[in-house]
C-alpha cells in the first residue's frame, strides 16, 4: 500500500513529528506508514486523513487499483 | 501521564532485576560456566529493556505518546512469539540435556531456562518488529 501522506505533509508544511503530535501517535508510526511498512487501523487512517484535510480514499493507494 | 507511570514502573522493575542479579552473584561465591551464560542472557535482556524504556522517555519528552497502536500490536505479536518459545523450551530443554549430557536438570533449572528463553524471544522479536515497522 502506498500513500500521499508525504506530499500532503509538504503542502501543509508539517513534519512527521508535527503530524504525529496532531494525531497522538509516535513519529516512527508516521514514518512506517509513509514507507508502506505499516498498515494503520481504520481509526488511525481516518485521523490522518482528517489532520491532512483529505479523505482516506485520496490518502491511500491500494496495490490493485 | 499514563505513559510516565509505565516508564516509572518499568524502571523500577529493571532496577529490581539488577539488584536481584547483584545479590545472586554476591551470594553464589564461585560462578560456574552455565551460570555465566544465564546471567549473561539476563544482562542482555536488561540492556534491551533499558533501550525500550529510553526510547519511550525520548518520545514522552517530545510530547509524543510512549506507546501507540503500532507498538501495542508489536507487543501482542512479540508476546505470542515469547509464549510459543516458552512452550517449546519447556519441552525441549530437559530432552536436550537428557540426550546431550549426563547432567539431569532440576525443575528450578528448567523454569529458569523457560523464563529466560521466552523473555529473550519476546524482547528480540519486539525490537525486530519495531525496526521493521510491522
């Protein structure tokens, strides 16, 4: 699974740490989601999408799409 | 606050383990080779536990949580591996000593080995999953 988190973070001038603080997770969790090494729960995916003012559909790219 | 409490409890546990090891070594007098191995594994475990605690402290100091859904999921997976290791080590440790040497293990020895093996597998798989990401 790939994501647009990095691009959206850059758009809102947020570091991984800023985003992590905003949604209450560790910085490494954001790093691993960005790298596609960790699949977040639906709630975390929703929180990230909300923090980046987008939708889950626009945030994550599933391999079969 | 919850993260801080966990850090304090974990630090106390590590300190108690170190204190127990210290008293054990003081009381033993002459240390045998197999005891060096067991104490060595315990010290490695303490070192790895201290690394995990330090990592949590670093996050809490930055205003980030000490644990989140990823670390909780990693703990569950590592706990599962540790549990499996405990079962298999309880089965194979007496068997291994029976076949490979004349030395017959006492119940206490087997219990100590099972605890050390499962703790070792837990900590190693926790750190592996932590660095791998899932």
